[in-house]
C-alpha cells in the first residue's frame, strides 16, 4: 500500500457520509489544501475529526498540512515540541475511555507539533486498532515508518493493522522487512508464516491441501520462509558464539583476537554500535598500531553516518540536517587521514588520502604538500595531479592549475574517467582565462568519444551555435 493509500473498513467513513456544517468545513479544508494554505487546514479539520474520528480521508489531509508546516519550524519550536508531546499523548490515552473523538483530537494536537512523533503515531495506531479503525492504524504506523524505517516495533504494529484490514500479502511483506532488519525475530517469522497461510486461505489454496507448502501461493513464498528459518538458525548460532566469546573474554581480558572476533560477529549480526565499540576497544589494546583494526573502526564510523543520513532523508529532514551529517562524515574522514599520516609518514597512499580529505573539507592550501608527495605513488599520481589542479583553481592560481590538468591528460593513454576529468577541468580553466578557442579544443576531445560526459555536449554545441 502506498503511503497515502486509503483503507476503509468497519467504523471508518468517507467524506460522502458527512452532512451539514461538517461537510462544508471538509470541503473548505480540501480547497485550502489545494491552495497550500496549511494553517487554515490545521484550523479547520480537528473539529470535524473529533466529531467523526473514522474520517480517514480528513485525517490524511490534516497530516499532509501538519507535515508541510513542520518543515518550516524553527529549532526552538522543535525542541519545545519534544517537551509538549508526551503530556499530550498521556491526556489523549486518558480521554479515549470517555470519548474516542476527544482522545484522538488530543493526539492530533501532538501530531501538529511533530507529525512523525513516535509516541503520538504509535498511540494513534494502537487506539485505532482497539476501536475498529484499522485503516487509521495502518496510516499511523506507515507515517512513523517513513521517519523510522528500521523501527521493528512499529513494523509489528503495521503488520497487525494490515491483517486487521485483511491485507495479508502486505502484512507478509512487512514481516519479511522485519526479518531483513532483525533475522532473529521469532515473532516476525511466525507472523510471516501465518500471513502467508492466510494469503493462501484467501485464494482457496489452504482448503485444497492439508500440506502447508501446498497452501502457499507459489514456490517462491515457500522458499522465502524456509530461507528465513535458516537465517534464524544462523543468527542463533551467532548469538551462541558471541555468548561463548564473551565468557572467554572475561577470563582473558587482554586477548585482542577475542575482542576482534566479538566485533566481527557483532557486525555480522547487524549491531553496528556494538561492533564499533569492540573494534575501538581492540584497537586501543594494540596501542593503535594495528592498521586492519584502524580501518575497521573508520569503516564502521562511516557506515553509522551513512545510516543516519539515509534515515534523515527518509524522514524528510531539512537539507541543513542532512548537510550536517555529511559534514560530520567529512570530518571523520579527515581526522582519520591525519592520524594515519602521523603514524605512517612515508606511506604515499595515506598522503593522497589526506590531500583528498583536505580538499573535500575546503583546506586547499594545506592539501598541496600532501598531494605533491603523493605524486611519487604511481597508482594515485594522475588523481593527485587533478586534485592539485583543483586546489590551485579554487585559489585562483589558474596557470598552475592548467599545468597540472594538462600534465595529467598527457600522461594517461586511455580516455578513462581520470583523463576526462583532467581534460574537462583544463577546458574550464582555459575558459576562465579567456582562451575560449583552446577551451573548445579540449572539450571536443571528450565530445568525440563521450558526448554524455557531464555538460560537454551543451558546451561544445553552444560554441558552434555562437559561430553560426
């Protein structure tokens, strides 16, 4: 089901069932939504929903406006929202016993503060399920899934709501998603089996055979469940091995090999936080002299930031939030590169890595000596020339930049990506220097073999049009 897909069942109603002033208000809210007047929608819809808590269509209109408003909220507003949501959710749960509409209205107040609030959406989903509003429950859990796609507790709620909506195939897929995140989740495995059986029941397969495998819609479903069972067994084996290694480590607390093995198993298990802690611990035990452990620490630090970035994007976070995460990753990369060069000053690959990280963080002048040393490493020489050119270019030393790009292009025989980068950058520099004819000659070298490279076609064709 799509995020905004509509499910109507049992106590849920459509806008066609509204009458009088509530119907008029709903229509005004829809018109306001079309005009993107989100403040007006947030003002109009709550009374209608309080009177008709099963109006899922109206709740979705309200949520869309709440989300739009939340994107422009200040940092202070967001901090205040976090403080105010918990009391609002508690009040909502207390009010539901007396009036479902009043209780859900309180939750909407919390969701206006933060439409992706885990507390408020979870409460909405649970209350909706308890009050025969399965479509509303699906909507609540799906909303939270957008913000927290790895939250298995929320996914369990979503699967339960989908089953209440008799959408067995989608419930099965959600249980499969849980298994992908947490292979040892026995409840998810059981849920997937049950949902698959119910899918077969809906299509008549269960009645035609007493054999469970025959009741599945196709062999792929059977294979998926058997595969999941194997994953659980494998996960159980990992858990047993971890328990054994932990016990062994308590007896040998200075054993670096054991610490490394625990870290590797934690990573295999998907516990990145624990894996990083153990790799860092093992690295400290070696006085930070083991390059393999150092790379493992660095790799997991980057993996954590990548995961944080993906989650922020999925939650629809502001660009500034995503940019901050990327900046932190760049900082981690730079810090690691500095540390490696400090310990291994004669390793030219590390010199290149540091130069590249410095440029990525905007330290163009500081990158030059590192990249100049890296020129002596054949495997990164041409990339170093290109980065040197970029460093000079950003500092408006155009003649020196052009020299680096030209040298890189002349030394590379095949027209690979590094040579294309060098030629393209040389053309841009020549344009900046006012040498348009020479720049065009460089651009044409790429155009003749790869007209899809960056904006090369636009540059070359525009130059010819100017001469017509």
